[in-house]
C-alpha cells in the first residue's frame, strides 16, 4: 500500500536513456549519389550518351543536399568528360569555388555558351578560374573583361592561351586608366595595336612607356616611297580634299610647319623657344605648337603630360638639340633633376629623347596629332563592347583619351 504523499513510481526511471547507439545515416542515398557520380564520369566508350544524361538528370536533384566532398568528387570526375551533360556541368560550375574551380579551369566539356552563361551568373572567384583556361576565345574574354573586375582582367591578360578582340582591348585600355596594374600586362599582349598602345601611353608607367615606344614607334620609309606620287597629286589639287590632306599628314616626311615659320614673328621653332626662356604664355605655347606641326589639343596633351616623356618625344620628332629640349623643360616649369639618371622626371624624359630615333618619334607624334583632334572633346559617350560600333580609328582613340567611353 503506497505511503501518503510518496511520489508515484515512474516506469521511465527503469528505462535506459533514449540515445542512438550509432548515428543515423542514409546509406542508400549516399551509395546512390556516389555510384551516379562514378557513372557520369565514365569514358564515352563505357556508357551510352543517353544513359549518362539520365544519370545526370537524377544526380542534379540529389546533389543539392549532398556533402561538399561528394560534389567535389563529382566535379573532378566530370572535368575530363568531353560530352558531359550540360545541366549537371552548369550546376557544378556555379557551386562554391572549391567545387567549381578545378572544373572551370580544366573541364573539357564546356563550350563558349556554357562559359558565358557561367560568367553572367557567377562571381569573381569563378571569373578568375575561367580566365585561367587554355584556349579562351574572343567572346569569352570579352565577357570576362566586361565584368570590370581588375583581378579578372589581370588573369585574362596573363593567359597567353587566351585571345582578345579589338573591342576587348579597347575596354581594357579604358579600364587601365584607373587600374595601374593593367598597362604593363596589356603592353605585352600581341593583340595590342599601335593606335591603342599610343593611347595607353598617356597613363602608363615609365617602363611601359619605353616598351610601347620600342615596339610601336616605327619609321615610315615604305609609305613615304610608295605614296610619293600621291603627295604630288594632292599638292597639284591645292590640298582641296580634307580627308586626303589629313591622311597624308600622318605619312609626310617633315614634322615642322615650314609655312608657319615663314610667317612667324620668331622666324623658327628655335626662335620661339628662345623667347620662351623669358616667359611662356598661352599665345607663345600655341605658336610653338603651330611651328612644331601639331594641333593645340595635341600640344596641350604633350605639355601637360604627367610623366613628361611625351615632351621628349615631341622634341626629338622636330629635331631639337638637347640644350633646347632642356630649355623647353625649364620654360614649362617642370621639376628639374639629373638629366642623366632615370630616378627623376627629367632624367626619364631625357632617356626617351636620347634613345628614340627622329623618324620613329615623328610617327608617334603623327598618331597623336591624327587621333586627338579638338572635336574629339565633343564625342558622346560610347561603349566599346558594342561590336556594331562604327567609329573611325581616330575617333575611337579620341574617345579613349578623353574618357568618353561607357
């Protein structure tokens, strides 16, 4: 008989604790996923394409809740399959980077549409992985470059097995204005054209500028010889056709404006530079530009060049002697330093002046003068990603220089 106020006996006190003696694991599911991962990774000779596709369709639904290790194993096996099922391939390509990375870098089953779709849906680590692939085509590199991410563009430029389009290079040139790491990588690319390189010059480092001048500053001997009779025809017509006149100005042998010298109160470029030692104002700067055969816009760009190397290019192009080059540098109130050492702006500019041939310097100045016209400032914003963009080469360069690109 129970005692009053005594707690009732509870059967639970006599039962063992409700704990699993071993963790619950869905062994069949794990085996199914593992086996399907193996099947989709079999070589083409071992499994029919339609069976691989069926296995992949089942696997996509199961992988969503599978472990990281299983997804990594599946991606690793799929990387070597050229006819890998697209849905599974794209799914794994968008997984976290530890899964997607090796597949994006080396997977042989991707075509351009797969890669571009992944770029549009991905994030920076996935873009960088794709940028390291061998054999990237222009459409894919265009898509990578258009992300605007500097680390991605760097990876594309370092990839010697990637091809760049002209539009892609234009976008990189424009982006490099705010990304100091890009000019050095871009200068080494074979796709870079002279006109693009001579735009890039304006914000490149000294080392990149020297490389640009060595690679793209060329003489015009063949053009001058072959077009000699055309010069005579144009002169006989009084240089009436403006386009012909502008085109031939890029090629002609002389840099200085002899007609301007005959009418100048200073008599010559040297006379104007001598006057500049007593003070340099806007009017005298315009006169120097006129005598040097360059437009005011070009002269302004050269004389305000941050590094100063462009001044050395112009001085060599017009055939100035070294003392007059130094005199112009002083008249422009540029920082002085040892002209025989490249540890200062004057020394770096003097190095360019001393090492660049006159004919090659003229080619560079002609490109600048041809491209960077005063009306370029009025260009509307343009986008170089547009393959249908119809800009003349001069206007494209002017848009790059004056920052009118979108």
